C-alpha cells in the first residue's frame, strides 16, 4: 500500500526569515540528520530508518527509493550533500519561482 505524501512548502518563508545562508545551513543540518554516518551520503537504508523523524513513518520502501532516485544525479543510488540540496530546491515551487533572485543573492550578496 502506497501512501500519498503531501509536503507544505515552507522554504520561501525560511529564506525570508533566515536569508539564503541561513537556509543553506539548515539544509546542511537536514542532510547530516538523514545521512549514513559511515558512508557520508543519504542511502535508502539511512532514509528509511529516519522517516519517522520526518513524520513519514508510513512510507513504503518504493516511495523511499523514489525519493532517492529523484535526487540521485550521479546514479550511485545515494544522495550526497549537493544532490540533497538541489533536490530540496527543486521540490519547492516557491523557491523555483524565485530561484534566479536567490542565485543572484547567493553570488553577489545584497546589492
């Protein structure tokens, strides 16, 4: 049985409150929370073990694998920190809409 997972997009509000540097710091904390400590990446096993922390304890194995596949850019069946951050941005419609502004802020700072 597969459950439908609905995410509320809090990222735009987080950027507004924390700024881009603060958001990136929070994303890094999230990555480290979910990663396999020995491998230094988020694996199926590490994500499956920690789904309860995300309020997603009812996710099927297929749904967890799909989350990994969605962000796995290099095909190693795991997410490194960069892949995780890119995935989080891609999953936020609000951030994608303002991604050009965020990129300019990250590169040039407040102008």
